[in-house]
């Protein structure tokens, strides 16, 4: 993949713009019509929610699809799909994104749609109550009525972290969601959804000069507002192992999650990337160490994984971020036996480091995955926007394969050594009906 040359513009109202032209988007080998991706990333996620308003950032994401200054409810859906495009939004720890991918001839339509709801989404009592019900049903489907729902991203943080911002349930508590008012929503919009708190990204088949003119036409008159000072969500590392338990009425087998604090992904990127490599060596593919030992050799677990990033993806948040292990095991295998095996594998890497073959396999696989993902306009657009917002440098996405390739055995050993048993969280999942952790 040839990396596009990035172009930047900042509008007088503070909106930051990143353009990534690629005339080959959607053509050549695919034979499809040329396409363009448009995303807006707002610098607000569920860590920014005020106390007593858990789930508010995600609820507001839903409200942004319920009509705007010039459009009625569901019009956004109709205009994007009528152009042959796709769209969505998602809420993360430190940002909320909205995107659409359409034929490039529909670029102006996408820009109009995003500018219109940046200017004034339609926040009404009817829309709010409707979307509270929609979010509650989503929580029932994805968390409350699903085996291992919320494991580990909702259940582990209250064990590992001590502050509300880092520990609370980002999906939302039903009582908090039901207490939300139209005034709360208006205040949230005024505080966090200003142009100066956002990054607009356009990638794919586009003409830079024409695109800038269209952006100025549609976004230029969105009123500027004060940009909130982003607080630090940092907190001290744990000084001991902390444990918690959760009873899951739907889980067929017990499970365990381990959580550790990671180096700052922005300020200590190379150390963070060493943890990305470590997690892959431990659990990425059948050749990984934990798969070989815990699944195939000793049959201690039925599933095991290791990863950087609380939401399941690396480089998706600012500091603090989380390294996690999760394992599902049978009742006859005690949780401490599973944890002991993971600790032993960490100790081996900490003392000996990974082999050169392991390093090459993991880094080559990771680089290939990045190139494959960024060949897709939707992934490239979203990653450029989030990286510009979190790191201030969208160019980082094209540098990551080489940065990962520079990780050495001693770097991975140091990362493993830092995952200390006396500074971690342990969360046990117990199936309901058996106080010893077995299924009823």
C-alpha cells in the first residue's frame, strides 16, 4: 500500500481537518466505484462523563443520529444509504467517532450531514427517552443476558482503578440513564461537541482543493465555542495485588481476568509497543506460548488471550491504559493454577526474552495486519482521525509497522518484567449456582 500524503487545515472555528487523498480508493483491483471516507472524532469518551451520569457519552452518540438542524429523524440514515454508503458511530474511553463511507461523488452530502449535526443535533424529550430505551436494550443484549457480558472491559476496571473516570461502567447504569434530562444533553453538547474539540478526516478518492472548499462551505459557519481543558485521568499504580469476584448467571464455566497498568501510549510509545509484541507472543495464534501450554499441552483452559487496550485494541486510548489476560477454565482447574501458569510464562520471557523467530513471526504478522486494515478506506479514515486526536500525528499509522519492527528481545523482556504480580488486579467470574465456581 502506498501511504497517502496528508494535508491539514484548521478552520477559524477551531475544527482540525486531515485529508488523505488516494485516487486508487475503491478502484483498480476491486473494480468498484471510487469511494471516500468521512469521519469526525470528538475529544470526549466515557472517561469524561460526570459522576451520576454513567453511560452518557454512549447515550449521546445515539442522540447524534436522531435528526439535526435541517434534517428530521432517520434522515441521516436515508441520505447515506441512498447514496450507496455505510455509516456508524462508536464510543471509546477518550473519544467518540462518527463515520460514513460513500461513493466519492457523494462527498458533499457526507460533509453536509456531519456539519449539520455538529451545528445543532435535535435533542428533544421524545428522542432522549426513546434512545435511553434503545441503550438499555443494547445493554441487556450485550451484557446482562450474555455469558461473560462486560468481561473484562466493564468488570475489571473497578478492581484495577480507584477513580470514577477510570473505574466506572462506560455502558451505563440504568438508573443514571433514566435520570438524564434534555438540559443534561444540551450541556454535554455545548461542552464537548464544539468544532475546536473535533478532528474531521476525509480519506480516499478526493481532490484536496475542492474538498477544502466544501469543508469551508459546510463547516465554516459552525459557531466556535470554548474548548474544555482535558483533565489528566492518571492515578497511582496499584501497590499490591487486588482481587474481585463477579457472579455471572449465564456463564457455563468459571473465568479469570488479570489487569495491569501499561506505559503511557502517547508519552512512552516504544515501551507500549513492546507490550503489544509481548501480548502477541503470549496469545496470538496456535504457536503462541499460552495457547501451546494452557490449551494444547496442559489443557488448563478452554480459551485464553492477552492484549493491550481495555477495549480490545492497542493504541485506542490515552494514559492510563490496561494490559489484560483473560482465561475461561473448567471448575476442576483452580483459578490460582491458571494464574500460576501465566506468571511462569511471564517470568520466562522476563528472564530470557523471546526468541528471534518469535519476534519475527509476531512483528511480521502485526505489520501485515496493519497494511491489510489500512487498505480499507473505512479503517484508514478512522485510524487517521483517532491517531490525530490522541497523538497529534496521524502520520503515526504509517510508521507503526517499522516501529514495531524495531522492538527487540530485551524490550519485550522488560515489558514482561513490569507486569508484576504485586501490582495487578485479579477478577474471578463465577457461574451462578455453585459457590465453588462450578456450573449449576
